[in-house]
C-alpha cells in the first residue's frame, strides 16, 4: 500500500510540474504601488511616458557620469526610465558611449535646432553685447556668457518641442555634478500622474534682482492683455508681497524639475513665453528659465498641482534639499541641518506649501491695503 501511494504522489507531482512548466499556472506577480514591476524592465513600456531630459555639453562628460551614477544608484537602476541628452552641437562618440555605459535604460542623443539656440531676428545684438558688459560691471554671475542666455531661452520655451521629447508626457531634468542623497523607492512620474501634479520641485529660492529688472513689468503687461492667465489667484501671494506691484523673486530652482509637458505645451504657456521672448529680456538682461517657469506655474496651476519633493535628497552647488523626518535618515546620507529650508534665501520653498489649499477669488488674494 505504501509503495503504491508513493508512486501515485510522484506521478501527480510530475504532472503538476509539467503543467506549471508549460505556463498553464501563472507565477505570482510582483507589484510596486499596484504596478507589475515587469514594466520597469529596460526595454518595457513604462507606466508613464517619461524620461530624464538632460541639456549638457560634451565637455561636461565627467560631471554627467557622476550625476548618472547618483540617480542610477538611488533610483533608476530599478525603474529604468530612458535618458534624452540634448546639445547645441553633435555629441562626440566618447560622450555617447560612456553615458550609455552608465545605465541599462535606453538613451538617445539629439542636437538642438539652430533656431532654438541663436539670436531671433528682433534682437539688437549690439544692444545685447552692451547689456552684457553692463551686467558684468555689476558683478552679475554669467554676465558675459552668450551660451547661458541661449540655454535659459531654450529651457524656457523650446526643450519641450524637441523631436526626442515629443512623445513624452513627463520629464525629469538632470544636470551634471548634481547629487542624490536618498534612496527613491517609488516612481515619482507615476505618483505625479495619479495625483494630477503638473510640476515638482525640491528647492525654491529668491532670484537675483539684477538679472531680471524688467521681467515682472513685462509679465504684468502680458497679464493686462490676457487676464485669464491668472487662474490661481493665491499664487500671486507667493510671487509678491505687495499684491502684485513688485516681484519678490520667488522661483522654483529649475535645475531640478519633474513636470508634465502638457503644462508647457498649453496655449496659455506658449502665449506667455512668446510675449516674454519678444520683449528681449533673455538677451538684454539675464532672464533665467527658473523665474519664467515659476511665475507661469504659480499663476496657471492650482496649489495641489505643484508638489514639493521634500523626500528627495538633492544637492546642486551650493544648495541642498535634505528630508527632515527621522525616517529619512534610514535611507539618506545628507545632513538635515544643512538643508536649504533653514535659510532665508530658500524661504520660498516652504512658503508655497503654506499657501491656502483652495483657490479664492482674485479680490481675496489681494491685500486690502492695495485694492483700488
């Protein structure tokens, strides 16, 4: 009896093994935030159409590799989102080979169209050169740099139009030499998509007023022509301490951005950028993409559509975002005491979070002392 029973068990076991081997029984699915982790294989379509978008020069290869090593170790070795590298000149074979070797994810390399990295026809280049000299005499950073101005204009109005970015819904901006000091154990792209978030930041600072003397006046002129541009009246409180008379310089530091490209592709943002571009401040002054992005985000998006990624440890010289929660110390190596949130210059970071949650009427967003 016992030998027959053993033989029967063996036969049943063999049949079950064959059944499973032929795929009749599906293996258990490994889930992350409700998503099958198989979608994060390097070649698999991701749950969100997203990529790292990187504007970088060939000469910045060592710093770019350092940044990639950071983001791969902390996040992307598990999630395998692709990289899109952009440059105003063709990438060298060395740059392409060595950056591709840093990741299992797909990488692509593109050259920026000349019209997106050059002086538009309406810019007086003699005036632009004289303006650079004047700013240099004032001690303004990058005062003499033409390429810096082309970069700011490109990041303000053209990066999202590049052919390699056209099929994306979200982007994550990365720059050479940045550091990521915390493990990122979830998918920020998927989080933003599920929560309806359009723009994410880690640090918000005050801009140097010498670089943008006429930016706010230009924005106000645009709003006077397009009053519907101000969809989020409370956002004006974050931008101005005197009900919009002057700009306090608050901006999301755009070297770290995770954003929905639909925001930049919207008719409202495109009209806004075109108006600023025609004014010439990218070349006659030194308007940065950070205040340009931030003013639009604060006025067009609702508070819940912007998110402070306080949990992402991030360093771009000289500022650090380091999570303050005790739990974060288990997955971070940064010093929370050195985080930018403790400095006045970065007070805009928390000030956005402290805004009222719900939108209010335009009149309620204006200080009574400044109402007409």
